[in-house]
C-alpha cells in the first residue's frame, strides 16, 4: 500500500498539490498547514500518504510529518469523520496541540474545525482519548486558548485570518501572555507601524 511519495512539487492549489515522482504526477489532498509548508520552486519533498478508495475515484492524502498521518488515520476511524473533515481538524493547530485538545476533552477547541459540530467533537473525544498519548496536555490547551484569543483580536482589527494564523504559528513557544503575543504578532504583521 502507498505510504510515502518522494518527488518534486510541481503545482499547489487550494486543497491539493501535485508531486511528480519519476514522470507521474500525483494529486495529493492536504491540509492548509501542509500546503503552506510545502517547498516552492520544484524542490524535492517526501510526503507521508494515505490512499482512499472512493468509488469511482482514488484519492491520496498527504502530510509532511508522519505524526500528522497517524492522527489523520485515527480521526478517520471515528464515525462521521471523513478525510476532508479530518484535514479540517489537523488545520486547527499542531498535531500535539490537537491531541491535547482531545485528551483535555475540549469540545470548544475541536468545534472550531470546519465540519465538526458538538456531537462529532464529543464522539472524537470519546473514541480517541484512550488511543492518544501525550504529556503536558493542559499546558498545550492553555496555549491554544491564548492563541485563539489573539487570533480573534487581530482578525477583529481587520487582518486576514490566514496571515494571522501564520504569524501566531511562528511566535516563540513558551509562557507568553495574551498581551505579549498580541504585541509580537502586530509587530510581525505590520513591521513599519509598531
């Protein structure tokens, strides 16, 4: 079964990218995070993959990290969670932070994903909490809460959500307050104005 693809990225679209492996171009569906992290300009990349057979199509889903593939596969075992919905959950935050949200039973964090309602979030928690292993979950969910507040404030100021998420993802990891995160994010979003 298909597990990895190694080749040159030849195109990046809104929901997928194309990787050329020995003259064959594979369409690989991916999360926004993965699409935003792909190398540009035809560089070689190795992608961890999962092949779904959905009549009449075969669909390949790809990830730059093996941990993301593993969590994607776990999410797909939950009733009502398909591959596209699982990608939405992976777009919430880093893999460890999504795992922390599951372990801490944070329905409110999971429902931020596109296609995830309260009942589905509760089902994800119920079915996966015993299958996910991670230390420091409470600290990670606290950081997710802080990042969500910073994101809401910056989007409220008119900054585009994608740009805000990219800046927040690049903030230093650690015990920063909401105010410190806001200040640093504003500095990065508008370098000449602060």
